[in-house]
C-alpha cells in the first residue's frame, strides 16, 4: 500500500508539473501583449518597456518559466490585468460559493442517479425501466445551459417556486445544483442499474433470500451497499466535470463563484484569471483521480492495487 | 441447478472483424437506435437542402417580424417558429444553424478521432520512447477539464468557424487515443499476430492487414458517440459567445443572442434547445447501440 501510494503521489506531482508547463506555454501563445494590456491605451513606449522589465518578459523562456513556477509554489497565480488584484485573492474569495454549488450538484446527481438506477434494476425490462434509461440518455445529451434556462423558465418564472437567481439562501441553491447534477445523474443511473443487476445475480443474495429475509431487507441491506460503493468511489472524478460545468451554470444563474469569475475574465480577455482557474481545475482533477484510486480499493477489497 | 464446470467462453466478439451489412440490420431492429438514425437522417437532409427550403433569408430582418413595441413574434402562420430579437425567422435560422452545428460536430470529431487513432496506434503498436512520451502527454491532457480547456483555447484565439473546429478537436482526441492505445496493445500481444510474425510478416503487413481492420469497430463507435460530445461542446462555446460568431447562425449562438428575452419569448430558447438535445441524443443512441453490437464486453462511462 505504502509503495503504491508513493508511486501514485509521484505520478500526480509529475502531471502537475506538466500542467504548469502547458499553462505557461499557452500564456506564450496569446496574441495580446500583456505589458501593453496592463499599461492601457494611453501608455508611452517607455512605460510599456518598464512594465515588460518588471514582469521579466525580456528574460529567456526557461528563466521566465522558473519565475512562474516558483511564484506558483508560493501560491501566487499572478495578477489580474484589469481588476488589479492577485488572482489567488479573487479565486479564494469566490471558492466557498463554488464549493457549495458543487456539493449541491453531487447530492443531486447521487440522489437522482442512484434512485433511478435502483428502480430501473428492480423493474428490469419493464416500461418504467425503459423510460428511466431513455431519461438518462436525455440527461447526458442535454447541454447544461439549456437545462439551466429551461429549469429557470419552468420553476422560477412560470411556477414561481424558486427565485430567478442570486446567492445566499437554500432556495437559491436548488435550481443551480439540479442543473449541475443532471449530467452526472444520467451517468450514475446507468452505472447503478448495471451494478445492481450484477449484484442481484451473486450467490450471497441468493443465500440471503434462501434464509427467508424479506425482499426489501435483502435489497437495502445486502444488495444496495455493494452496488453503491464502487460508484461512490468515483465521485472524485466528477470534480473535473464540475470544474467545466460551473462556468456554464454560474453564468446562467449569476452565481458568484469561480465559474462566473472565469466567464467574466473570458469576456475581457483577462488571461491571468483564465490561466489560474485552469491550473486550479487541473490540480482538482489530479487530486480527484488520486482520491478515487485510493478510496476504491479501501472500500472494495476485490480491486487489486496496480 | 448444475455446477458450472465449463471453461469461461472465449470473448470472440471482442475483436470481431467489422461487417457493415449485418450491423445496419441489427441497428434497425433496435427501436432506440432506429429513432436516432431517423432523426440524424432528417437533420442531415434538412441541413443539406436548407438553401432551397427555408421560408426566409436567415439574416433578413423582416419588416413585419417584430411587434409594434419591438419584441419578437410568437410562432404563427407566417413565421412557424416565431421570430428572434431582430425580427428574423427562427425556423430559417435553425435550418441554417443545422448546417453549422453538423459541420462543426462532424469535422471536429473526425479530426479528433484521426489524431486519437494515430497517437493510439503509434504508441500501442511501436511503443518505445516515442510511444511512452505520447501516452504521458495524453495523461497530461486528461488532467485538464475538457470544456474549460476548450473555453481557454477559444478565448485566446480569435473565434472563427475553423478555429472552433480545431479547438474542439484538440480537446476531444485524448479519450480516443487512450482507448485505441489499449486496444492496439492487447491486439499486438495476441497469438495470431505472433504467428504472423513467426511466418516472417513485417510491421507494415501486420499493421495494415491485421491491426487496423480490428480497430475499425472502435473507430466507428467513437466516431458516432463523439459527434454527440462535439456538437454539445460547439453549442456550449457558441452559447458563451466564444464559438461561432453571429450573424452566422448556430444552435448555440441563437440561444446566446436571445437569452435576455427568454421570459417573454421562451420559444427562442425552447426550439434551439430541443434540436440540440435531439441531435446529441440521437448520436448517443446510435453510438451506444453500435457499441453493444460490436463489442459486448466494453460498457460504461465515456
């Protein structure tokens, strides 16, 4: 276990190093000149030159990367061109809102997905099963902005059950979380269905039935926990999908999180913010995958460590 | 009840050669796949014939296309799906938008599958330092969230139709590369390849006579499923305003342009949203059925 852990950690660090190189090179590809952008339109060539000097843009590329990396290691993601604030400060201030939204998204996708999958498996090949599986296909085929706008229209504008937007109360959290969770619910319902069908075929389920246990007890005590565990271990992987999703969902609902920050930065071509968020997302994905790989064998001993 | 002593059946279908006629027949027998095929066919026909069947010029701001207060018209006998914020016919814009969305979806996915297959085959078949480097690079790309990376790339370069295609392809080749790599590796180690080698066949012969034909089913499955992903990505980028630029209609940017009206004119979001979902759903249904038919052992998330 310790050797496996160490190897996975080293892999993760190497990938993160690669990620930093890719984001650094992307910064280089940007057609806009950062010094000119910071200086503004009325700046004299001398001012632009001094900003260039300050940012180290005249240094050779490997020295620039080294400056970039050592700043990163000190938690410095650079400064926003337009908001004149450190990117890390901006991100840090908006992190709680995004984490709340992601937590809501995870709850929605698990509750929806696992319930749909469970019902479909128990009513296998019935009309209900077919209907649920078609619904799960629609869930993975619907772009999040369409789901978001439709939910807004039906539940906020027409039915008036939830507020149209804003941040702070529980009722404002429901629709954005649901929007973020629909995609995952589609995947989880299909995984849960096939996992349940697999488990129900096992010998220990037949034994439990043969002992004369009630059907519900067999399902909820013996089958469901075994079907759910390997699926729940994959939540870490969802982080990556969510990092993309929050850009769309937060822009639809005006949710004041990292996604909205990114969206505004895109509109104004504020490169340091875009790059900072990309880097943080990549870290989140690497960590999420690492967690998924570590948790899975812990809760399911049948998985062998490689 | 009998005690099972028979050996595990060999998964012969795993690398079964690709046989088109039988596959089409099996697809047509599945109701969901049939539905998907019909929808795809209908959208393709409408997109190709759009210039001849549109009731209005998609960019024409018709004189009677807005109410006296200047808001869009609801669906009516003259404008079947209503008009948009500039008084343009929504049906005509959707039909032309189908051309953009299909073109980008198919082209981007074609490029992504080509790059992915090339990387996967080179790394899986030849291996070595180049192969290892390619797969480490693929791992690295997987650390970036796909949509966010596409957003970054699209925001950095000035968006045009072909930039959007390239951006989407750059994001989507990664999964294909991983899958083709795994398939090629497992193929290269099988007995019939060993036997060929023993008979003196060279790399080229093994690659073109044996490996490539067996990879065709994977390419077909991903070539179909992937179009669903790429059309969704195009719609999302266009919705964020960094994909296809107005006035060229695409299903995503129609919603982008009109979303401020969605409370008073919901059809401007409803109809484009519906066609996006229908198209992505259809490619998903057909792709999933193809995967079932061609490779019964491989299921799960993609």
